[in-house]
C-alpha cells in the first residue's frame, strides 16, 4: 500500500494539531472552497423541471469532482521522490481529515452536559447536528452527540483514509468532494430532491465499505466485540441511511445505549426505529464512554495504517521449508520450467533448510545469480525467436531468387514458393511438437534423471552444482536433437537449390550461394548459442560473450552477456 504512509502522516498531524484557527483565518479550509463552488453551481443550475434538475445535478457532480481531482493529481505528481514524497503528501492530506476536530466538538458537548448545563450543551450540539437542539433534553443531546460521533467517524476519518490509501491525494480529495456535495445538496426536500439525487447516490456508494469498516473498528476497540457486532448485524439495516446505521449500531452495542429513534427536523417529526432499543438512553457518562471508545478506535486505525505502510518483504521462502523441484511436475511444465524451478528452488531452499552461518546472505547471493541467469535466458530466447523468423524469410527469398534465375519467364510466386512455405511450416510444426507436445512419460524420466543423486550431497552448494550439471547435460542432449533436425532441413533445402540451379547458369549459381549463406547465418548462430548457453558449469565450459542481435541491427562491438554461474 504505497499511499498508506502518506495517510499515516496526515492522520498523525491532524490528531496532534487539528486545523488551527489561525490557519483557518488565513487559508480557510478545502471543504469551504468546495462548498463555495457547490453553492455557486447550485444557485445557477438548480431550476426548471425535475428532469432538467437531475441532469444539472449530475453535471454539478462532474464539475466538482474534476475541481477536486485535477489539482490533487497534479500536486501528487509534483511531489519529490523518497521520504519527502510521503511527508509532503501527508501534509497535503492533513486538511482533509477530521480526527482532532471531531473529538473536540463532541467533547465540547460532554463537558457542559456533565456539569448539568443543558443550555450550553444544546449550543454545542447545534454545531454538529441538523435537528432543533431546543427541543432536546439531556438524553436527546447525548444521543445526538453520540450519533454524530459515530457517523462522522466514518465520513470524516475512516472513509477519507480508505480512499486515500487506495488512490492517494486524488482518492481522498474525490471522496471529500462527494461527501461535501451530499451534505449540502443531498437532502430529501423540494429544493434538493432532484438536483441532489446524483450526489446522494454517489455518496452512498463510496461509503458502502468504509461505514462497515468503521463499525468493525468500533466493535474491536470496545472490548466487547461480540455484543457490538451482534447489535450491528441486527439493527444496522433498520436505519434511515444505508451506511450510517453500521457505525451507530456498533457504538450503541458497545456502550451499550439506544440511539436513533424519533426526532424533529424543523416542523417535521421523523418517526424512525430505535437502534439497540432495549438498552437505556445515553447520558453524560455514556457520552464520555463514547469519547473513550472513539480514542481507542482512532488508535486502532493508526496501527492499521502503520501496518499497511510497512515495507513487507517479497521473499516468500520460510525457514525450514525448502522449495525443491518435484520430478513428477516435469510431465506438466516441461523441460524449461523444470530447469527454472530446480535452479531457483534448490539453492534458496538448501540455504534456508540448514542452520548454517550466513544462510540468508547465501540465499540472497544465490537468488541474484538465478535472476541474472533467468534474464539471460529470456533475452537469448527472444533473440533466437527473432533470428528464426528472419531465417525463414531469408530462405524463402533465397529460393525465390533461385527460381527467378532458373525460370526467368515463369512468375516467382508459384509452386516453388508454396513448396518452400509448406516446408517451413512443416519444420515449425515439428519444432512445436518437440517442445510442447512431447509425451509426459519422457519428461517424467528426464526429471527423475536430473534430480537423481541430489540427496547424496548433504551440503546445499554441492547439491546445487549437481542439479546444475544434470540440467546442463539434459539441455545439451535436447539441443543436439534439435540440431540434427535443423541440419536435415538444411540439407533438403541445399539439395533443392542445386536441382533448381543446374549447371548451365553460373551467374544464378553464384547469387544463390550468396543468398544461401545469408539464410544459413541464423542456423549457425542458433547452434553456437545453444551450446554456449546450455553447457553445464563445472564440465569445461568457458565464459562466452554473445552479441545481442534483433532484426538487422547489431550492438556496438564488445557487447557481452555473461552466463550466470559460469566461472
């Protein structure tokens, strides 16, 4: 998770500092900027029939999303690499979190409520809820504060972190834009029912996972996860919101208190079902317990971010569990895969199986040698494929040249070219059958022959050398079989060339010899390359430099490719 470290830095800064009033007085806040843009668009576009309002609402969502996404993406691309990328990215993500602000606003309700100052508690709770606080008693104020704490823990902290870990600065900025649009225009009333529909549906979608994750974090941090999860599973879907019910139900089960229920918005009474209805109403003490649960949940969230930000090792080999090649697999994966698995698994597994000094260093060195050898093999395979394709074309062109000189009045595209192409196709199919459709029994025997005797060598390096020699011998034997087949095809092509030229056209014979020499270059290279690449180390092999040639261009002179493992 490459963005988890960035989000952890932003989380830590916001938990320690919040958003200072002095900074707000100078810069305001990104949410304020987004709110101003949403208000301006709503004032201009929210008019006309319902269909037009829905369309303009969708356009507003697109414009606001782009206004948040594009600057965030440009800022992320402009960040320097390394540790500065994480720290500066975390500073930029800091304003989009509300860890300290959420705690401070709810604590401002809890303090006067604990003193019995209901008037001050109502004023404080009016800052975080939309219902009329003057009609709330002590239980109603505590309930409203706990519901706001639970819901905004998801909307203001967990969900921004979730999308920030996934998408970095663009992810967290896009989420805040969607959530701000929902809070401003996602209401069900005459003014926003149609215009805010797109924003409300999109907000429901992006909060689907974070809301449930917040409920799970509340349950785990409560010390009574079974009870909290039971209430969450039972009552969350009864909530008016498809997402807010999950963290609220988890908090209601953890404290335990009852939340939600009937409420008044303006002159409208909303008769909503209770969450954890059998529990008592919350009071000032329950609100303090809710703040303590919030702090534990934030600590758990911080630990989760740190775990996601840690550089997990890529080495999947565990001590005491060597990775050895199984002979029975050779019938399925073929000679090349068996060689790779034997060459890769044996040295690493052998080094980690025994408690020898420097085992991990030895495994790292062996892994480097295997990677180098594998890269050379990949490059060589690519070169061989390119040269083989070039050789086919050159041989066909050479035979067309011979045909033109032997039969100047006959079109060159005729039976001769078709026969040449058919012969090349037959040769290619034969090679395909040899490489991919060879009977599994022969491959199984080959795997047994390669691994036979490996257990007689107790030391991992000796066992690795034995397997390498056996693989090299098997590869040379296979290369000799391929060379014999290629030689047979070349002999047949040479015979047809002599028959086509005859003895009466010396000029055509000279040109044909030149063309045949060009066409045979790939076969010579293929033969030498296979013997140089596949000869086992420890059997008299020498280091060979192979020029890399793809197409018709050669590298500068002196370019070499070292065969890994050879002295």
